[in-house]
């Protein structure tokens, strides 16, 4: 399974950006998010920044991604709707 990553933009140069992903820097293509700017949070998939997130959205999505990676349940199951699970 290929999961997206979250990062914070450090620098934008033309169609690429240097992004901090969990303390590691990588270069990603930003053609899908032309309005990206330093300090923006971005969702990254296959080397492309595919969306710009608010800080709150980035925190929430990181929590969800961590839960998927570790298999740990989310506290109170409050965010399970974001994982595509039907509520019963």
C-alpha cells in the first residue's frame, strides 16, 4: 500500500519545493498546487504535492496516517469516518 506523506514547505523554486517531512528534507513537484508558499503544509503522493492543508488539517491527517501505519485504533473512534468506514 502506498500512503501519502505530509510535509511543510521550506522553499519553492519554479515547479519544485523543498519540503520537511518528519525532519527529513526532500524535493517534490508542486505543479498540482501552483499557489503553494513556504510554511504551507502539503499532502505528498508519488513525489507530487497534491493539496495544501491548514495546520489543523495537517495535524488531523497525520494522526490518521499514523493510525493506518501502526494499526492502532484512533482514540474514541472519532475520526473513523475519514478512513472510509461505514458507521453502524
